């Protein structure tokens, strides 16, 4: 059901001719009652009713004549009293002070923890925080403070030592850096052919016998191994002797002495060559002796061949002699080259040793420099190590802190109350003025009828 329908339903329950349901204020209700209305309560709706005016003109006349009487109990409202803002401000200050005190007490409780206790006391609103360690924590703190004091004394001693070292300019008295090396020697070039002679060319070819000269042919065999061998050796031995003397002389000139390995090797090779030549001469002598025993033309032919063989033997001996000489030259050249290489290797080795010696000296100089710098920096490092110890760590308690509790807004409430009272007074005055003007207008209208 809509409100309008409910309102019509309530309006229909009016008594004594009341057919209008309206919204009125208490002043208006008082005016209606003063003008002759019943002011009773409708038993059906529970709302106030004022009945029908039996003499509405007289009631209005009486109201106009004595409006103050008509509004008995509804006099003009009195103006509100002037607020005491000074008292409100003083009260606000007291409230602020009490709020601050309460805040301090609530925000800073007394603390009891495993390290000790912390209490907060107040004297003239001045807080005092007292921290008390338990016996074990206090003993540890005292030990740490004592240790730190001893470390400070030790640091002062280290400072005196460092000052004594650093007050003097740094001076290095160690070995100097080696920048040059001693000469290892002179390199020796390889030998030249002029040092030992030039290899010989080919041997002149022999004059071979093309016809037989039987006049010199033996008529009977010679003693085997004697005549031919002697003839060959008579020519070979002097050559061998000369070659041996020449070879020994060369070896001695080269600085090789009997008994040395190089000398013995050369003598061994020479002996082998002489043995080879003697063996060949013996074989040739045997062949000649066997040829002498050949018969007839064979003997004559052998005799011719013997001459040719002798020529060839001489050629071979000369060739071998030449080869031996060339071999000796080559051997001497190789030995000279080996000696030069050995000398150069010795020079290189000496240069390497000189280099290592210089590097060793420079390394020693660097080590000595590092030791000198370390000795100079050691006092500073000792002070840094001592003063770099961790600081004393006190047990941690909650720090004193403040918090704000908003005080009661007394001054603001006083100002708002004053404003509310003034506003209510203004509304009441306006309502009274409106009602009075309406009644005057209603009376004037009724009188004009």
C-alpha cells in the first residue's frame, strides 16, 4: 500500500468534522489548541486532533487581542548564552597534556628480556630510561670493554712504531736491477778449405805395355811371396811412411796428442789403410809369382801383365794415397766444423747461463724490494688489523618512542555547540515569526468576512 493511500485511510478516520490530515509543528499545534481546538488523541489513529471550532471568529479575535495568552507555554525562545572560549581552550590544553602523558606511558612499557631489564620513570614529565643487564651480560660487556681498551693501547703502540718507520723516506738498499749481460764469447765460423788444403784431382793414367819384352822374363819361378812382394813393397812402404809422418804431423798441429780419442781414431784409420795396401801388395806379389810359373807364352804374357799390373798397382797406390789425403782433408774439415759447432754451443750455453744469472739477480732484487715494502707497510697493517676489530655490541632494548593519542576536541565541541544553539534559536525565531504572521493573516481574513 502506498503512503498516499495510507494517508487517505488515516484522514477518513477523523472525528468532529476533521477531514484534513496535515503536517504541523508543536507551535502550530499549540496555536490550534489555544484557538479552541480540543487537543485530544484520535482513538483510532493515535494522532492528535483539535476538533471543530464552535466560534472560530471569536477564537481568532481573542488570539489577535492577546497572542501571548494564546501561546501559553510557547513563549519566544531565549537567545543562547555566549560560550566561554577561554575556558574551553584551557580545558583543551589540559586534555592535550593528559593525552601526551597517557601516550608516553602506553608507548613505553617496562621491558624484561633475557639480557636484563629496562624501566621508564617520569619526573616532571621528563622520562628516564634505565637499562640494567643481567650478571652474565654485564660480565660479557665488561670483558669486551676491557679487551677493546687493551686493543686501543696496543694500537697506540703500533702507531708509535709506524710513525718511526713512516717518518723516514723509503730507501731501498738491495741489489740493483741487472740490465746487461757479460759477453759469452765469440762465435766461431765453420772451417774453410784453405785451412786444410784442396782435394786432389784425378791420377795420371799409367803407360800400359802393349808388346812383350821377354828379355826380362824369369826363366824359372821366383820364390813365392818374396820377389814380387819385395818389389811392390819397396815402392809402397816409403809412400806409407811418408803418409804416416804427414798424418801424425797434421794431427799434432791440430792439437791432437797421442792417447786422445781423436788421435787414436785417426791412427786406427791410417793403420787400416796401410794394412789394406799391404794386403793388396801381398796378393799382387802372389799373383805375379804364380804367373812366373806359367809356361811358354803364358810366362811371357804374364811377364807383360806383370809390368802392366805393376803400373796399375802404382796407379792404385797413387789413387789410394790421393783418396787417403782427400779423406784426411775431409776428416780434418769435419773435425774443424765439429770443433766450431762445439765452440758455438759453448758460447750459446754461456749466454744462456748469463741470461739466467741476470734473471736470478733481478728476481732476487724484486724479492728484496717486496720484503722492504712489506716491512714498511707491516706497522700500518698491524694498526689496521687492531683497529678493525668489531665494536662492542650491547644487548638491544626497545628504544624510547612516542605516539600521539588524540585528545578530546573540547574547544571544537564548545564552538560547535554554540553554533548549533544559535542555529536552533534562529529556527525557533523564524518559526514563531511565521506562525504569528499566519495567525494575524487568518484573523484578518476571518474579520473581513
